[in-house]
C-alpha cells in the first residue's frame, strides 16, 4: 500500500497548448515537493486533448501514476496522482 499520494490538478486558464504542456512538465519535475498542487482550469477542447494524451504517455511509462478526468460545468480537470512508496 502506498504511503503517500500527491495529486496534481492540471488545467488551463486560456493559455496556449505549449504553455499548458510546460506547466504540466514543471509540475511533474517538481513532484518531489510533497505539498505541490498546481491548479489550472481547462476550457479549450484542443488543449485538453493534447494535455490528456501527454499525461497518458507518462502514465503508460510508469506504474507510479494514476490519472482521471473530471468534468465540472464548462471546465475539465485532470487529476494526476503520483504514488510514492
């Protein structure tokens, strides 16, 4: 059983795709900081799909991550959870 879970809520507040990706990558690069929680709201379907596919590649390459998508009103949240043993 994991002893710690770090949740990353990734979304966009009107940024371009590459900016969203950069923020997601920075959040993951800083995952050692246990208290890290980065929050953005995603409103662009194209950016949303691009980011989701990128996060899925991270999940596919590692058994340390779980991912889910949550729809709330007009915003879509990604919840990327890191499992730390």
